[in-house]
C-alpha cells in the first residue's frame, strides 16, 4: 500500500512467547517493534504455556522499557 500524504494506519502487534525462546532474542524483537518509525499502537505479548524464569524477567524488562 502507498500512503503518500496520508497518515499511516494504526496497528497492533501480537507476539507469542514459548518456553524454548531465547530471552535476548525476545528482548531484541520487542525493542525493534517499539523503535519503528511508525510505532504500533500496542504490543500484546502472550506466554504460550509455561516459560522460563529468564523469559519472565525479559518480559518484565520490556514492559518497563516500553513504558518509560
């Protein structure tokens, strides 16, 4: 789509987190989404089942980082 001279549409991001995900990669992915030129209106992160304590900590760091 071409949005010349028009406002870009709002969009949301839905991201699943799984137990075998690598916390550092998870944080990089969220940071990348949050730092886009046209930021998402919201980033929804779903833990799909149990996750490791390291991933839980990464989620908390991302929440704090995005809100600040």
